[in-house]
């Protein structure tokens, strides 16, 4: 998901809505992207996706980034996503976070959600959110 103009986006929202995404919204976007890449696209391009032969172990990268014009300082990820449920970070401002997991592309919905939560907590830990817990991601 790319939001190029946060001010334009905010102008379309009711006054009491925030342009900062919640962790729940971020999980929904990541999950939808994962389902699309691992399930919908192969099914749309290959007659029988169950007969696919992978060249190697399949991986999924879950990436979050806050970017802006190259001639300006990069915004912090916390300006775009409400990271407060993860607790404090021992790092300065982060412009991005990512984690790559090795996993089969064929997963039931609940299992994919569980793996996403675990990966998200792992990502949070590695970027300084040492009090992050799966319970805040339910």
C-alpha cells in the first residue's frame, strides 16, 4: 500500500479519523498482500497451482516503510503507523522494518494469521520493541 499524499488522504476522511494506521490495519494489509502473492496470483496464472514446482524454499517478506521525497528527511515509521501497542523502542526513529520468513505458500487462513503475528513480533523485537507481544496483535 502506497500513500503518496497524506494531506490529500486526510482531506477525504472525517475530522475524527487519523491517517496513522493501527497495528490491526497494518496486519490486514500485510495479510491481504500475502494471500494475493501466494494464492491468488499463482491461481490466476497457472492452471493447477497444486502442481507447481518451486525452485527453492518459498519466503515471504513482511516490510513496512515510511518514505518521502528524496530531498527531505525520511519520516519515521511511527508517523504513519501507531506503534505504541508494541511498547517503547530502544532505537531512534525508524524509517522501516522488515522480516523474511520461510514458509509454504499453501496455508489455511488462521495459520497464515498466526505466522504473521509471530513474524511481526519477531520483527518488532529485532527493531528495538523488546516488550512486543503477540497478544497486542490479536
